[in-house]
């Protein structure tokens, strides 16, 4: 009697959900695009013809979505330590490098200024909540410093942060920089995730 060998199955992504499947169907490299989509629909951060700086842009989902909103009359600059292999339209420029220690190419790309700075940066996690939150806070402070330096007056800001002891301090910093400040957790964020988004609208001019 012959016995049939069980068919080999590809290992399933334990984190896959309907957002993951939707992203694959809509040709986005990550489900995180739907977080930005929710924020955009609610707060109108990115505008047609605007210039957007995407910090921590790999694998390119936010960059592609932002480029679709700005259109070819605008522009998107994405920066990440990791390469982005996703095909992107001509009004997008992606640089591989460290925004915390920018090289000449990054500094040149930042020079014209932006209407929106969006940051999905996250630290390499350790599993220790306070350590991960502290590292996230440091990245968020860096993103806010870049926004202060390179946002046009009236520009907008999105920043992902892990909730922890420094969360309220970061919110206060954003409040001092922007005319409006909001805290938002998209429905597409995983329920178990400690991430939350701090949004600043209307970059205020320095006194």
C-alpha cells in the first residue's frame, strides 16, 4: 500500500491579516500604508503638488502613497538605512543613508524644504518596553528637529512613537512647534502594538 507524502506548505506569516492581503492586492510592499491613508483622510497632511519628506521610508509603502497624492507637480524624498527596491514614479527620490548623520547627498535633498514631514521610523526592538520606548523617543526627537529645520511655515508633521515614559514630553514639544497637535491610533494598527501617531498641523514661524 502506497502512502502519500503530505504536501509541503509554505510557512505562513503569523502576522498576516486582511490589511496584509489588501496591500499585496494593491501592490504596496507593507500594510503600514493604511495607517498613513487613515491619517491622510482624517487630517489632510499631504497636499496635491506639495513636497513630502518620508523618514524611515523602507520598504516604500508610505513613499508610494504620498507620491500618489502629491502627483507629478509635487515631489517626495524618502530616506532610510535600508534600500528601497520598489518601482517609484519620477517625482520620487529615495536616498539610502542615516538621517541622524546625513551625508552631502541627504543635505542637498533636504535643502529646498517641505510641506510635510512624515516619519514611520522605529528602533530595532529589544523586547524591553522601556528601552524600546526610549529609543523610539530619541528617533522622534530627531524627526521633530528635522521638521523644525526643513518644514515650510504652515507645514505638517506625522511621527510614530512607542508609548512610554517620554511620550507626554514629546507631545509637548510638538505642541510648541505647531498650531494644532493631535494624537491618533489608526484602526489598521495592530491592537497589541504600543505605537501611536503624533500629528502636528501648521508649522509656526519662529518668533
